[in-house]
């Protein structure tokens, strides 16, 4: 399978006895099914359409095909009445979530035309093309009893934007779930000493999201830095000038060190095929390693903007949240509370280290820092604010029982003064007010970090939680 491809299974249902009784009914329903297949198709999505399932033999054949094609999600288009015994085998063997499309061919039957047909056989055949709602309770009953994870969309096949927005959201959520499954997460270094809230069971991350974890050595990154050539450094410095607003007080040597580390980081990511990275390392006592980590911020910010999110402080849970946000196309920048502004009723949030510069408001500034607060080293860092407008916060939280959940909230990135300290930071407004938001968010026991992305996508996150079997909490 090509990297990034989502495989969606699709089938319609019917009763084999209908086809000989009602001329034209089967091709009519197949036309509806093909229309759904067209709407589901898009770049990065392969639709595995096994057609109408109308008897047990076809059900088992469809189940085998879905397993062979390794589909990530199944859309069941309820085209007409069908026996649950011919539907259950298809979804039971595939063992993936099912979206039940209870879609009428039009908003209403043309009763006058229908009743004027004058032939009750034709009338019944026409009605059967509209009776998608009929078998849904039967299917829901059997699916519930069989433990099949299913979700419903009820609407109209054509001219129903609400229905297709819902379908699109499910497809996007499935794409993110598939992207997380097999994502290669690099862990380099160790936790920031004493931050108990961020520590997590790495195996639980693998089990929940399908993540593959590579444990990396800072020494390897340091060794790769030695192999970076002068032309590579000059090329990366030129990239810094294109991408960032490098401030004139940045020391040339600090920028060279950052360029060297950035090139080495790219090579490390390529060699391990990483899709995300969490790191923290003091490097105390080994000057080379200290320099490596101290010069990492510009390179990790570039990686984050290119779809390889990087979290500092070895924040495993939060880099997972950042990856989810990035897969949704919303960004996902590392953040935490900075301060409360009760006068303007906003929360200031940001973080030192990497920033998702692709979602920055304007160009990201590079500033020199004589000290990295609470950390070893000095050098250059990024200062950015998230784009003004709607934002979503996401945190992966862990309960006392060891279960993961998704905590999210929607707000606004608003204009106003920020702290010009060489870190990422923004001003966020929430409908419930800054004071109440902080209380409500903290009540769920998240770690002190979260990921922030652009747009309001809590609805998509809710669907991702359903696909992964995770509780989703939205703070409002």
C-alpha cells in the first residue's frame, strides 16, 4: 500500500428475491451505490466497492475481499431492505468500524406521481428504492449484540450538504487514524526531570494508536552533525533567511550551529523514517551533546512545519496530539499556559523550543537567547504567534486506570500584545471566559502541555475518538 493511502470498504445491500419481482430495481440501487463511491473518492483514498450484497454467499465473499484489501473503514449504504443475516458476516470478519449510510435517493417521494403509476407491482418496486430506513433498526440491533462498532448518517443521497459534510468528516477522521497507525515516533533523550504529568506508558501509545517507537541516541545526532559539509550549512542558512525573520542581533556562530544541527536532524529523520519526534537532553558534561541540543530549535521547527511534529521535554503524549492535529491539516504547535490576562479575558499560551511555523501569524522571528529558561545552553530560538482566528486545543490525557482519552476545546486566537521573549506565544479567547476555561480544562487532569491548531475541528476529533475507541471530552 502506498504510504498515506486510506482504504475504504463500500457495499450496498438488498434482498435477492426482489430482483426477479421488480424489474429495474437492482440496477437502480447499483446506480445509487456507484454515486456514493464517486463521492467517497478523493486523493489519498482508495474505495473498495464490492457492490450489492444480497445473499449469504455474497456476504462471505465481500468479507473476504475487505480482509484481503485490508480496509480501514467500511461504509454500508443501506440501499433497500436486506436481511441482517446477509449483512452481519461482511462487517463481522472485517473487524473495522462501520458507517451506516441511511440515505434516501431524494428528500421525499413524489406521492402524486407514485400513486399514479397504476401498477402496484411497479409501485412497490419504486417504494423499495426509498425504504433505506426500514432495515436500519434490525442492523443496529444485531451489530450491538455482535459488538460491531457502527455509526449512522441519516439523510439524502443528493442535494444534502449536511450529509456529505458528515461523510467527509468521517473520512478525514479515518485518514488520521490510519496515519497514526504505523507512524514512526522517535524518542530521543529522557523526560524533563520531575515532570510527572507528562510521563506515559510508551506501550500504551503503541496499543492505542498503532504507533511504532524508535528510541534514539543524542550521540547519533551529534555524530551526524560532524558529517555536515560547509555547502550544506550555507544552503540551510539561506533557507533560514527565506523561512524566518532572522533578527540582526543573532550571533552568526549560533546560526551556523543551528544550521548544522538542522541538516543532521533531517538525515536522522530520513534514516529512521520518522513521522514525529519527542526529545529532551541536558548534555551536561559532554559539550558536543550540549551544543547539539541547544542548537536544535530551528531545525525542529522546520520539521514540524513539514509534517514531522517535534515536541520538547520528551512529551510523548503531546507529540501524539500534535501529530493528530497535523494529520487533520490544522497544524499542532507545542503549547502550555503562559499567563492569564483578566483584563482582556484571554489566556496567554505558548512554549519554548519548536513551533509549528506553518500556522504562524506572519513570519516567525528568530531571536538570540542568552539562557534557555530551566534548561542547559543558549542560542537562537523562534518567536511566533498562531494565526488569528478559530483554533482547537487537543491534549491526550491519561486516567488513573491507565486509559487514554482525548481532551479538546475550541477558541479564538485574538490580536493583542504578546511576550517578546523568543518563544511561541499567543492570546486565546474562549466563549466560557478565560477564568472558567482554565478551571474546566484543568478539571480533566491533562498534562500541562497541549497542541494548538488552526480551525475548529472538535467534531472531527470526536469521530476520531469513536474510531479508536477513545473517550472524547470537549471543554465548552
